[in-house]
C-alpha cells in the first residue's frame, strides 16, 4: 500500500475520489445526481470600468449549496453589493431546487452580514484558527 499527499492533485485523482463517494452514497441518496452535486460556480461583481470588485465562489453538494468564499473590495463595502451577490446566490440555488445554503465565517469577518441575510448560526468552534472563533451558518430556502 502506498499513501501520498498531493498538493496539486490531478483531475483524475479528484474524479476517482468523487466517483467513489458517489457510488457509496447512492445506496443512501439515490437522487444525488438530481442536484448536480459537485457543480462549482462563481457570481461576480464588476465596476463601470470592467474591473472585478467582488464575488463569491460556491458549490453544490447533494441538495444544498456551500458558499465557500465571498469577497468585496474595500471601496464597495457597505453599498449593498454583498446583499446583491447573496440575492443572486439564493435565486440560483432555488432555480436548482436546493434546500439550503451553508457557509462559515470567522469572528472578525462577516457573521453580522450573513445574519442580516437570513443565515442562522448552527455551530461554532473556539480557537480555530488560534485565538479566533469559526461560525457555521445556514440559510434555509
């Protein structure tokens, strides 16, 4: 048996893992493919000059969406762009018939923002990363 860590896994390696877990899950989640599980996407915001000033990265897992990253440049924060990105995410998730959106944020990041968008904290981990708290949030659609 050979076990190795790859910080640059090939598409084939990632597909082997995905196919293996999908086959295992099929017994318990026969409709897994219905939700395009594994789909990754982005929603971007551009200024009038065509420069990217914000965006989010997300993926579909079974019947829910995982909001992986949300970034806004300093100059557009507080102008409602983040809310618009979340509105677009919600619309996309509903179009795909997903049931919820999950995300996580650190204590110095965006917890109040997500709560204003209708997300609820369902878990937290202290001292992760060291000296901080991680919050896990969900928005039911």
